[in-house]
């Protein structure tokens, strides 16, 4: 039964991760497709799911009132989506960037815009399983290459010379954690926040007892330790799915929580259309665990991302800004 359940969950992942993007002409001839508004990113219906270096030190403070410019959505030649919350207005003063790995753009974009985050969102989809995400960034050069392409894209689209990234957040759903893992392996000093939505899997040291191989979580544990001290943000949501062959997101979240001595407690509350059952927190390391062990439960973590991990990032960055302003006023 567990094998059949997992097969069904993979089928849902296929539906949610594959975006119906327009066909691309060869990269040598393809211009970027610019949408002045997010109209193309329509909200999917629930029926789509069927049951059976310290970057903070380089932050530039925003100047003037908040922008009222309309969002801008750009499909790059690489197939990556760039979403500017307020057009190019914000990037003239700061370039906070969120890279989201895995999830249909039609699902991610409207939830991102509704979250209130004011940053450049880059959506990267590479396949159905974690392997392609892991292998795509297996070398430091791969990670640096993506960051350079992002900076180049921002510079070209917004006509600015300095497109250096001020704060960088990594977000993923399901299989996308494979890319986040590689970023933390090669360039952890550049990452300000890690957001994991129902997707962090590793093997066991003892399969019979389902003992999680914590050593395989080393880069996540190291980052979580920084978050417990308030130096970074790590926000995790997970369902209660228990895969047969490897540790599921609930088990890995618990393993990381134990490794960083984050208190964990039970919860019984309806939130974001799900039923929360557990929570853990220490400093800016936090976990929200939810009931559900089927396809809709897994999909719910992508559908609710604007109110969960994106919201946690918005709160964290706003708090950082407030602290800096307070420190400046006291000098």
C-alpha cells in the first residue's frame, strides 16, 4: 500500500511541477517573454489534485515610499520565470532574490504575489525527482552560474548596472530540496534563508527501525544551527506522509529539530486549509507539521506556500529591516 501511495504522490508531483509554459524557440533566437501583469499566472483549482559571505552586510536600505508599480513577469530563454513584485522599481535600491525550486508557475506566482514579499522571485523547474535538482548544481560552478544568470537577467530587464544580490532566500517544494542542498553545500555564506515545503528526504542508518541518516542532513543541520541563533531563517512545513524506502519530510524535520535542540510540541489547529499537528521552534528555526498522508496533503504544501514559508520570510526580512533602522537611529 505504501508503494502504491508513493506512486500516486509522484503522479501528483508531475501535475503540479509541470507548467503549461508556452513553447520556446531555440535559445539563440528566443527573446524574453515579458508580461506586464501576472495575468498568465492564474490560480489553479483544487480539482487539479485528484484523490486515489554574509549577504546581509551588503543590504541597501530602500529609499522613499513603497512602490505602487504593477508586478512584472518575465519568461527567460532558460525557461526560468522571473517575477518582480513591483516591476523594476525595487531593484533600483535593493535586489532581494528568492529562488524557488519545483512547482508550476501557475501555482507559485499568484501565491507569491499574495504573500506581500517585495523581492525578485526566480522559479526553476528541472524534473520530477530530487536527482535532477541535485545533479544540476553538483559543482560550485553550477551554483555560481545560476546566480550570475539571475544577476544578468535582472540587469538586462531593468536596465541597471549593479545587479548584485543583497539577500538570497532558497525555497523549494517536494523534490526541489535537492537544489537547495547543493547551494548549502557550495555557497552557504550567500544564503540568508531556507524554506522547505514538504520535501527533505534522506536514507536510513537502520531501515527496520527507520533511523534517519542524520549525517546526510549535515548541510541542513549546520544552517539550522545558524537559524537557532537568529543569524539565518529556516522555515519548514511537512505533511505526515511516510514513504516506504526512505525518510519522509516529517521524519527529516524531526531529525533536524533534535540535532539543533529545538523544542517540539503537539498542536491541534486548522490552518491554511490543513490540520496542524506538530510544531518546533528555536530562534529563527521553525517547523510546522500537518496531518495528511496522501496526494492532496502533499499538494497542499505548495498551494499554501504564500501563507506558510513565504509569509515567514516576509516577517523575517521585515524584522531585519526594523532592527537595522533601530540600530542606525541609536548611533
